[in-house]
């Protein structure tokens, strides 16, 4: 079983108009106190022991816990003067289990905790941080991940112009190893996990894992955010985003579909996004489709670009899409190429594979990772390989006339629709704009 620490000491100054004298963790969210919603999700995920770090109006929280009949042990600890999220946790570390979950008391979430715990255990890091894309990355603190999922850096807002990063935001939900925090007891009496402790741990060599998820987690710390979360609850958005619900998706090609076709793009400077691409993807995001990039990138096998260079290209792509509040839920690429004889080629990548389109490997991996129902999903692309892959994978397909426009003739294809651009393709999927 599992222990969770809920950081429930905040006053909720920005929510005062909705609190009616209650502490922030007890704010009403569509008829139910936020703290009750949090505990119910944690218990469903296997939590049997909860430590509540309280401060402001602790007596009201204690009375609430006493009235409820939660099927888990709950201990309240008054953390005294404000210490910050990390400082408060470190102050009670001797009362925590070897592995525990950290939850912020102002977030509404519905997360498959067992799945995240399994991923953390398999990785073997000091901590695992839930990361997700959002619709305003330019003014968010972003996390940089390696290609194999380890955190390489934290980048606070504001950032220098042109400093492109992938759209991965710290969602403030963590799985932590107590032993990894023990050396910090007494060293950081006041501090925040995201801004202080995790960056310093990373600097000292700690292994921090990124767990990227589309599942629902939102800060409800202002009236506007609370109103939005309540709409999401009552309309079913929160429930439909659960990992155990089959997701509908739109798989999207990159070159020639989202950006101008300039041969094999090997530098971020060579990527030019179509002006209509961001708005088109945002309509898919708003329609609750999981948007998944699937792209062949033989530049890696040819030695024309390395993993860091490709990461820079995709960081620019995500940053520019983010300017239109659009984002990817998944990003997959095939690094292979079957033909030899290129100067500087990477021998281990020069091979046949299942992931190079029209192979279906990227779609199959995404379907497993995101629990996608392929029968309810689509592919948008500009090449015969895109459409042939869609047919093999059981996806409905739309060929766009930008880029190759299907003129490459490499594979037999029969798209379900043909349109001038991804903007028109999205209209076929979600309907006309209102």
C-alpha cells in the first residue's frame, strides 16, 4: 500500500470570495469539498495512509476529517510557520514511509496512481514528477527531458527570446523516495519543491524521472480556475481523461503537414510552421482528441542530425504551436533508414524496422501508452506512407495537399478524405467552427 502527503496549509487568499471562511482545502468544487475529492482519488489508487500538513484553520480541517468516514488512516500535522512545500515535507520526513506521494492542496486531479507508481519503481529514480503540456507554455515553468525520460533541467518563466523548450510543465504531483530527501533535512528549512529542492537535487546528481500524462490535474487557486474545473467536472471532461477510459486520437505527420516541406530538416532554423497549423491543432485539443505526432526522421540514421538537434527542432515546433495554445499529447519518431551509403551515417540505425511509416510501430506504441481506441481515431498526413500506415493500423485517414500531397507515389493508398490543409482536415473531424 501507499502513503500520500497532502500539503494543505495554504490560506487561499486569491479564493477568499469562494471560501466563506473555510480553508482552501475545503473549498466547494461542484458540491464536494476539494480535500474529499483528493482523498477519494488517492484511495482509489491504493493509498492507505495520508499525512495532512495543515496550518491555516487547522481546526476546521480536523473537524472535517472527524466527520467523514474515509477508508484510510489520516494523520494531521501542523507545520507551524510557513516553510514552503519542500520545507514542510522535510520537517516531517521522519514520519513518512520509504516511498510516498506528494499532493498539493489546491489541485483537482484524477490520476491513475498505480500506473505512475509502477513507472517510478521501474525507473528507479529519486523522484518521479508528473509532467503535462498546457495551452500557455510561454508563461509557464518548463521541464527539459532527455530522450529516455530523465529530467535534465528546470526552466523558469520568463525565458530569453528564442529559448525554445518542449511543452512539458511540472504538474505538482510527485512520487518521492524518502532516502533521496534525507540529506536535505536541516539544509533546506524553507523552500519549494519545484523552484528550490528539485533543481538543487538535480545539480547534485539526483536522478529525477519525468512521467508525461494527459490525465486531468488543474490548479484551482483562483475563482476563474475553480469555475473552469467545475465545468470540466460537470461536463464529463475529467472523467473522460481517465487513463482507464479509451481515448480518441488524431495522429499527425510533421513535414509537409504541420510545416513547410524543405527536404529533410536537420536544424531548428529550417522549420517553418504553416500559419494555420496551431489553430487547427487547438481545435483538436479543445475537442478532447489526443493529438499525437508521428514522424519518420531518417536524418538521425543518415547522421545529418543527432538526438539533441532533433530535440531542438521539436522544441521549436512545440513552442510555436503553443503560441496558438495548441499542444501534443504524444510525440513519436522513427530514427531508422533502410538504405546505406550516406556520409556520416549511423550504422546501428540503418535497418528495416516496424516503426518507419508505413509501418505501424509508432501508432501501436502510442495506442499502448495513451490507451487509444484506434477505431475512433484519425491520421492526417501528406504522403502515401502516412495514408498506407493509417489503413494498416485501422485509422480513418485524411490526405492534405500541402507538402507531398500524395504525389510521392511510393505506396498504394486510398484516403478517406482529401483536403487542401490540416485546417480543413480538422473541420472534417470536429465539424465547422461555431
